[in-house]
């Protein structure tokens, strides 16, 4: 399947930077699998924990598949002309903003986000409102590619 950005590039336009959601979106699934492992280890003490272990494992599987699909269907790109963000597969949500219409790019990172490299980016456009991209990987590098144009 071709990337969305490859389908909409204009003549003379080239992709300068691409990113997607950070891997932190897998954290809920990992926590469920850790709970499943904990329940499985404690089965010797309380046999009904085997059911709890199975439930946590199935929930973890659903969460990891959901996070993978969300990450697979989200694209964020900076070209030499615009910023393009796309989410979704069948139900698609996109926004595009010309680089000359970008007024400011704000990065919001928590302490873990700074350590592990994710954050939220708010792009404000002149007369175009604002767009927030959550859990983006390498938000500072993304911002730098927009603001240096």
C-alpha cells in the first residue's frame, strides 16, 4: 500500500521529513501483558488467577493490535511546501497547511516524553486555526523541519 504523501505530492514538491506516532502508544498493552504474566506466576497460590491471566493477555493482544493499526495508519510529513498529517484507514482525517501560513509550532513534552522522545505538537496557522498532533515521535526535530523552511 502506497503512503498517503506519495499520492498527493505536487510537481516539484519533495518530502523533507516523515514521522509517525511514538512507540509509547504500546504501553497499555505491555502493562496488560505484565499483569498477565504476574497472574500466571501467582497461579500456584490461587488457581482462579489463570482466568485473570488469560483475560489480561487477550486485552493486551487487542490493545497491541489497536496501537499497531493506529501507528500504521498515521503519517506526518513536512515537504518543501506544506505540512501534511493523515490519520485513519477507511475513515480518514487529514490536514494540510502551507509552510508560509504556519504562524507558530509549539511542542509540549512531559518529563518521560523528554527522556524517551515523544510529545504533542501544536501547529498554529495564519487564518487557519490550530492543529494538535499527539504522541508524535521526535517532536523537536519535526518542529525544526517546519520552522527552518
